């Protein structure tokens, strides 16, 4: 089989692989087990920079170990803090920001992202994006906070000016309750008239 429609995570990765180039500065807003952080470190190359955030110390430690094993530790700054604080650490414009909302895979499911901090972080990410840069968000419903984030994200993102941003929502209509959705926002390089 040639082309195949795949998951929200697949779309997120595909967008990031196309948008991020060597030398870019990017943000992993929810580092979790470090897989996106590693992928971003590989994409930005030795001259690039990755800021990665997580509120759980275990996530920071596991990501650090993963990056060491792959020789990428020098490309990332791992920050034990909530993503809503990204502007305190990343002051320069960034090419991409990725969010995987919900909980740490294999971790405590009572510790999740929350709409109050996620919405602040999304706003900060939009401000940090360079023209042509992308914001990629995977939302995971099926639990109270995930349901709330998935419900609130379309309102926030659809309110963005179509002269400044393109916004995409990927939803598999036959995937059932709890299937993740992917939201992609690209800051336009030239504001539309």
C-alpha cells in the first residue's frame, strides 16, 4: 500500500519533519518520555536548539537519559517547569512548537495538562512563532481534562485571524471516543490582504 491515512501523532510528526530545518530553534512544550524532543534534536542539527518543558521530574530525567544515549543532549535545554512559562526561557522566535496534551505515558494519570495552563502556553507559542513557523497540538480526549482541552481548542484556534494564520484540525470521524486529534497552526509569512 502506498499512502495511508494514519493517526494524529503521525500527522504531527510529518508536519514537524517538513517544517523544522537544521539550525532552527524549536520547543517541545510537553516532553513526556522525550520522543518528540529527540526527533526535534535530530531535525535542528548541531547548530539548532530545542527547549523542552515538563512539570514532572521523571519526564525530565528520562528525556535526559534518552538524549544522552543518542548523543543529542547538547542540543536541548530540558526545563522542569510548566509550558505556560515558555516565554521566560525562550525569548527568540521559534520555528515550531509541539504539544502532546494529557498525561505522561506510563506515568501517573492523575497528573495531566489543564486547559488554564495549556491556553496560556498556546498563546505564548503563537507569539514566539516565526513567520512560516508551525504550532502542532495533539489532544487526547477520554478523560476529563483531555475532553475539556479538545472542546476548548477549536474555539481558541478558530478565533485566529486568517490573515495571519492557517489552522487545520485533523479528526478521524470513525475512530471512536478517545481518539486523539491533531491541530496544526502555521503563522503566515506575509499577512493576507
